C-alpha cells in the first residue's frame, strides 16, 4: 500500500474549517482506493505568529521538508495588519515557502460548471454551458522576488522601487509546463504579456515563440495583459490554457476565479521538483481566509477539497482517486447542493453549511 507524507497547514480564518472537510474526504478516498497518508499538522500564518512568534515557524518548515506535499489552508486577517509588511502572514509564510521549495509553476483551474452559470457575474448568454480554463502562472520570479527593492528617501523625496526580473531559464521552465498542460487539454495556449511596454515581456514572448515548435500540436497565441483582463469577462470560453508571469498571473487568476461564480470553488497547485520525477507541491484554495465568516460554519470547502484532489493527482499519482473526487464535486453541484456563496435562490437548491457540503461530497464519493 502506498503511503504519502503530508504537511497539513490549515492556517487562519476559515482555513481550519474547510481543511477539516478536505481531510474527511481524504479519509474516504483512502478507504476506497487503498492508499494511506501520514499527516503532520503545523501552525502557519497568523496562527504561527500567535503560537510560535513568526508566520513560518522552524518546526513547520522542517515538517514541510520531510513531507511529500503541503496541504495549505489560508492565512492572514486584520488581526496581524499592524505588523511590518515582511512579517505579516501572507509575506511571512507563503512567499518564503514558494522560494524555499522553488515552487515555480502555479496551476489554477478556472471551471464554471453549467449548473453555476447563474452564480457568475458574467451574463449567462456569454457563458452557455459554463467554461473550463487553466491558468499557468510563473511563481518564483518577477516583481515579487526581483532585486533590488527599496523604500526610502532619494533627492529629498520618498521613493519606492520594485524590480521586475526574469532569467531566460525561468521563462523556458514555465513555458514547457504550459505547453505540456495544453497538450493534455484542447491544445490551445495563450501567452499573456505586456511586450509593447516591458522589456521582460519582450524576452518572455521570444522564448514562447522559440519553444513552440517543440509542441507542434499546440496552437500558440499572444495577448497583452490588459486585453486579457477584458477578454476574460467578454468571452472566457475562448481560452483553454493561459500562461503568464507572476504579477499578471496573480491578478488574472483572481479575476478568473470570480467569473466562475465563487472563490470557494477553485483550487490551485504550486509545483516544484519532487522525488523520483514527481512534483513536490503546495496545494491551496484560491480564496482567502475570509475572517468575516470564520467560525460560522458557512464557508464553502470545495476549493480545499479540490486542492487536496490536485495533491493526489500531481504529487501522489493517485489519479483514480483524484478523478473520483472531481466527479463527486460535480455530482453534488448537479444535485443542487449550495453553500451561501453559491446560492441564487433558484428552485431545487439545497442549502448546506461547511460540514453539510463535506457530507455530500463524501456520500457522492
């Protein structure tokens, strides 16, 4: 029986609530498909600050290093907003984890199921039958990590500086991930840049064009990021796979998430090199910690459940279990189960809370 070591970092806000449901679904998947996970629960984010003095405690990092994958919840909240920026939960935990494990490829599916088109702010007439997009975001380069950074006084005035820096090898690496992802889908790849303004985007586009002949079955197109932001609302069904740099990807994937109907539906995987050719990954929902609804039992756990399913797919290689979890979620939505973020008041809806949605997915699985 295959056994996988998982570091479970539930985090803050709704993180522990939705993580509980994901782990219940994982228990059911283990029983059904005959594998095991060894789980180590650790503090991270605001919980790390409160209990251990920093957002990424040493014991948490050690547990992640010993694991095959990290199952991550959500971090942050107003409680810690008075801390220096570098010490806050988001910058103090997520960015160091990405950098430490070189999690360079973020895969974020944007799936609007046909049953949830009414929950999307996009007109139903623009998205008949829903849509299915995969955004591949470069995750360890760009302005978030580029040096130098500066905040201070120059020539008698306060100035701030961030550097948008990419190495060719970083662009090549994410390009191959994106082309391979497109090969497994509808063989269409749209590379998003700002090559009419940014030098880094000129290189980005050149690299994409040079690598494209290695994937002759994939149609490559290019789009400026401002146009891409507009096209996601105007006609999301035109996209299959998108690939873009770190900052653009951060913005576009949140836009993509909300046009799908709810942040509570969308998982993500941040991948790097793992053992024996597998991916080491950090798997987390796309939404935030939502402190305003924490503890009320109403948060949607589906994104956390699907993130766990991506972990089974990309790190553990338990493809059958991952497929079954995806299918169970679709079955539950088709049956009318809705947490508050998905509810529209339509006939046939079955309103449930966090635990009720977990129960429904387990029953479908």
